[in-house]
C-alpha cells in the first residue's frame, strides 16, 4: 500500500463551515429546486466517485434509479474514512455527510483535482433528502450510517466483513423542497456517457428499476471508453459527413496543466466546441477555450500562408473561418479552478490559456505536416468559409440596419405589444398566417406580441451563413427580437443587449408538420441564438389536443389519458353517443377565446421551458434530426415516439 493511500484518513477531512442554511436556500448550492436541481443531487454523489477515479483508486461507478425514485450511487474506490475525526469528535464519514464544505478534496494530498461544487456535494444531498444511507467498504469491514434531513440517526456502526472497498450512497430527495421528484433516465444516462468519454478507462452503469425491457429485465446501460475524447468527438459528429478521416488528438501536460483535445473537420457550416474543466461542462467557455482558438487560428493561418493557397484571396481570413465545420472537445484538469459566476460555466485561470494554446499548436502543426492531403482539404474549407462570410456580411448588415431602426423597421407581420419592458413582454412565434391571425385576436395586446411564420423555416443545419441571413422568416425573427450579431472576436456572436422579449414562445400545431416546424425553429435557436436558451427565455406552448363535450359542459384534454378519463367521467349514466370529442389538428381550429383560455393566458396555460442539460448530447441529437443520415433519425423517432401523437 502506497504512503498516499495510507495517509487518506480522518485527518484528511477538513470541515469548512456549517450546513444549516442549505434547506432554507437550496438554490444557492444546487442551482434551483426544479428538475435540474433534482438531477444535480445525483451528479454531486457521482462526482465524489469520479474524484476517486481521478486520484487513481476507482474504475467502476454504478447508478440505480429505484421504483420510488430514490437513487443509489456506488463505486469501488477506497471508501470514505470512518475513523474518529479529532476536530469534530465524530466519525469522518459523519463529518463528510453532515458538514457542508467537508471533504478530502480540500486536502491537496488526497485529491490533486476534483469536480463537484467545491466540497458542498454529498452533505448538500443529505440536507435535501428525507433519508440517506451510506455504506462504506474499507479495511476488510463494512460500516453504515443513516440520516434523516441531514441529521445522523446513530453513530457509524460496523455491520460485517468484506474484501471489497468502496462507498454506496442511497438517498431520497425531499418532496417538500423539490418541485418534481421523478428522475429522467435519459438525462442521467447522457451525463454518465459524457463522464465515460471524459475519463477513459472508467466503467459507468445506470439501471432503471422503474422500467423493464421485453424480457422483463430492468433497463440498463453501461458506458466505457478506451480512447476518451477521440471517441467523444466521433460520437458528437456521428451524423455529419467527415471532411478528414482521422481525429486530430493531443494529450499531455503543459506548464503543469493536464490538457486533452480532440478535433475533427466535417462538411457542415457550424462550429461545435465543447469545453470541460475537471469534468464540468463550461458552456460559457473561458481561458481554455480562448487558448484553443488562439492555437488553432495561429497554426492554421501560418500553414495556409506558407502553402500559397491564400494568394488569390482578396480579403483577410478571420478566426471564424478556421472553425467552420469544426467539432472539438477540450478538457483540462486544474488543481484550483477559478470560475466566473456562481454557475461555474466560465473558466478564469489565466495560466490555462497558454497551456492549451501550446498543446493545440504542437498537435496541429505535427498533423498538418504528416497529412498534407488533409491539410489541403482543411485550408480549402477555410477559404470557402471566408468567401461565404464575405457574402453573408451584406445580408447580415441588412438585418442589423432593420434591427436598429425604430418601430417602422419592425417586420410587417409582427403584431407588437404596447409594453416596452422586455422582462414583461412575450413574443409568440406562431405556425401559419391563419393561427397567427387567431392568436392576434386572442392575445393580451399589453404584453403579448405575435409573429406568424409562413411554412417551414430554413433548415440551418445544412445551410451556409449567407443563405441563413437571406431567409425572410429568419430575418424577421432577428429584427423582431432586436438582437444583433458580431464582435471583434466572433462575427457570429449574439448581442442581446437590446432584446425586446424575455419570453419567446414557439406555438405550433399538434401534428407531424407542427413538430417538424418546432424542431426547425429550435435548431435555428440552438445553433444561432443559444444564449437565449441558456438564459431561460425560450418556451414551447402546449395547446390542448382534444375538446370533450357533453351538452353545455366542455373540458379540454392535453393527452389521450386525460381524454379517456374525461369521457368516462362525463358518461356517467348517459349513453356514449351523448359525449363528443373534437381532435384539434391545428391551432386554426380554435377560436380566439379558446386559444387564449387554453394556451396563452398566463393563469391557466402550461409553457415548457427549453433548457440545455447537456450541450454535447444536444449537439448530437440536432445533427441527427436535421442532417442527411436517415437510419439514426428513424431509430431515434421509433425509440421516442411512444409519447407522441402522430397523424398520418
């Protein structure tokens, strides 16, 4: 046994502060008390196991969703220390579970790097759970301790012998705190898949005991990656046509910072960069992403200049041009990461920029030299991107000019609201002129604006930038929202300082065409206005599917189950023929009053907020749904169509 392993004991656990106020202010610790916060509880416990893996003591992590939506997370690490903690006077396990900010990750000798919320992790989970049970396998013994609402029910006790090592934690989220307590299998499995890519060699398994397959077995998936980011970038790009066959890859330490980068070029027109620090998805980027961009641009520019391929180009190439059609994953491990903002989505450590830039420059220079044919394809792609950007500038400037103008510059189809405070205003993007007309009649003109969209908008997944800005419907969306494009660093960056609405509601028919249009709009927003989604400004309206009537009594139903229950309730002793059911195939089938009552009235409507739980998984799904490759799209629809109402 190594000296480091021996020294991981009770005194490695340091208590930083009390946890009394976690239950009163849970959002300060886990982000929110909605679905996202609920899933964050699982991530915090899994992060502890991942930290053991990063330290070299764990290679297997299991997550189980039980029938009652309680969760078990287990690993084969060293096991949380159970011996007496001198300062706190109780077991180290109890300190970890009941003191916020307590954990081995604050002792640099125990963990060099770690994810999680700086040690608030498992104690936070304990505070927000009605019940939690910890089982520790360590030194040939098994120990346990149980807790209720963060308080230990008894001292840590020995319950048996075992040759295994590791920790098992089972917890039940407190329904009095969380708005929802039902776990989403896909959300958790996506995160475990991501962790498997980011930590090659570790096996992560998820089991859902609430659902069974056709053979009666619980739904189970196992994730394991031998090549890590190489495999990750292939997964993200699986539905795009590759420009080059090989993944360009580097792994190593630069200036004391472990850096791993994988990138590949495809024939699309989008840039897809995903960055991580200690397994945390930094979707706002930061110094590591700046280092990647600098290394990429400088090295490719130098190569393109020396190749002579740019000689006939009449204008300068920008950094954007080098990233068109690029998919990349950047992962760094930082001992003491500094994040900007409480959400930990932007890295601020300045020293990381040079480390990543150096690693990318060396990797790319070597690759271009060794693969001249691929190098030529990449430079040709860059030149095409530059030409397209040049062509897009005029179209974009037209959008900008319209946007900065006053009321007369707004799209003719936009029925604007009288309120000017964007935090109060709502914009409904409505499918079709007919439904748009009904919505205009039914809305509250004070704060609700209506923008009808004619037909299917452009599929931006397969369109060059200048084609996007030439599209009339997309130009109208930009102009109506009041947003603008372009900074010195990034010509595609979105400026939302003058955003006119803080609720942007997609309202489409409840049929196949409506779903397609909804997906086209979401694809456009995800690719070109992602910040609006990240800030929580994008919603989807949920119009009812049925109107169930009996005489003068009528009630709306939003799914088949509600419809059947209403029919049963209304029948009573009456004959079946006295109950009528109207199926709404389109928004235009409702009159203005019905549309207001069911779909637009803030007192009664249900809006689904669009969120990005996992950027890499979202990237993968949008490229699959809107790309050219049919088989994976068909498989996805078949797997997810059980909840859909499909009209043929």
